[in-house]
C-alpha cells in the first residue's frame, strides 16, 4: 500500500544539513504518522554530494527516497518534480519543507493535525505564536513588508504568503494548474496559496518559529525577494484565468486524469 503522506524536501548544496534533517523528520513522522509516510529528497545535482549523502540515509531508512535531477533550475521546479512523484505514487497529503533546519521538523505533527479540517495549512511566522529568530533588521523588513504588500495587492487575509513550510491536500495540487504556476522561489509560494484561496479551498495558518540556518549558505537574496514582489500584480491578473482553464479541463469527459498528469 502506497503511503498517504509525502514530505518533499528540495536540496542544493545541503551536505551539512541533509542527513540530520532527514533523521529528524523521520523521527517526527514515525511519531505522528507511523507507517503512513514517505520522505522524498529532490536534489538538483548538488556538487557537494548532498544527493549521495541523502542516498546513504535512504539505504538506512526505508521511508526515505531520493529523486536526482540533472540540473539546478530553481526551487519551484524542484517542488513541481517532487509533487509529481508524490501524486503519481498515491499521496493524499504533501508537505513541503526546507532542508536547512529553518523549518523545524517538530512542527510536522501540528501541520498534519491542522490538515484534518483544512485543505492547505501554512506554517506561519506572522500569526500569534509565530516568529523569526536570527535574522537582521533588513531581512525582517523585506520579508514582513513583502507579505503585507502581497496581501494588499491580492486582497487576501493570509498573513504569511511567502513561507515555504506547507501541508497541501491532493485536491489542491490537482486543482491549481501547477504547470502554469511561476516556478521561482517566493513567487511560487505566493501563487500556490493564492490559487488555492481563489479556488475556494480552506486555508489555515499554524504558528511556527522560523530559525535562520546555522550552517551552509542561504539560496535566497534581497534581489530575489524584490523581483518576486514586482511579479505579484501579474499573479492577480493571471491566476483566475489559469484556474478557469484547469476547471474546464477537469470537467471535460476525456480529461478526468488531466490534473494529475499535468505535473508529471
């Protein structure tokens, strides 16, 4: 029987973190979803042997698998590849999480519990009980300001639109037309959530404390964040049409499986 819960962790040059994060995530999922989960590492041919180190854990833990991609094409593309594999293997719930311990595996249980009565659960830094540790003032301002700006432009009530710690039900991934989602870092995170809201899915925010990585190098920069915010108005213009096209395809008699096939 295929597992129903899939945790997708994209990696690029995370040799210092990958084995510890996999053991930590597996320990928490063993506690909250024993026998029901799979952890999928999506590695973009990391030159520091992250993929090889993940394979070592996969040989030790049968719940861990590694998907090796041939090139680094961005975080969004890595997630799309991971979502495709998870959906094709029968996933009912997909969780996305970073590999650098900025997302604490200890929150996995809270995300899954919240998914009992929500379609999309966001690990949120900007609701009561959430927060950020070890960030400088400028990075805090860029992140918080970006979220407030995106909320204002998109006219949604979600507080943390740019976060990448999410629990997503299968129905959401099949409905939001992933093939047309912009596959860039912050934009990818914003658009998936925005499309879920437009499609009428139930979205819930669970407080998390985001801790900046202690080892390794961040893949995100102020330039990338600013570029993402520049694209937010386009999301508001384009997302409704993309959802309408996806609904039309799903309703067509000959395309019942189109949503799943679209992310392969």
